[in-house]
């Protein structure tokens, strides 16, 4: 029966990814940014809904800012 330890698979993966180090690092950064944006979008919507419910300030301006920020992200 072959040795199937996780360390062996990590070393094998590292062997093939080592030449692509920069691209793997860039991919990690892009994935982290994507996750961060997925977490930020509901917060933008929450802030808008809270402003509408409380009746604070110019709601149409807040809607425009929230909408553009949401689309931008």
C-alpha cells in the first residue's frame, strides 16, 4: 500500500507550482480581494437600508452613492 500522507501531496504540489510562484501569489491576492468585496457589498446595502429606515438626510443621494459603490465593487 503506497504512502499517502498529506505532506507528500503538499511537496508534490509545491514542486509543480514553484516555477509559477508569482502567478500563484497573484492568484492568492485576487482571491483575497474578491472575498473582501463579497463581504463589503452587504454592508453597503445595510448602510443604505438603515439610512432609509431612520429617515436620515437626503435618501436619494444615499441611494445614488450606495448604488454606484455597489456597482463599482
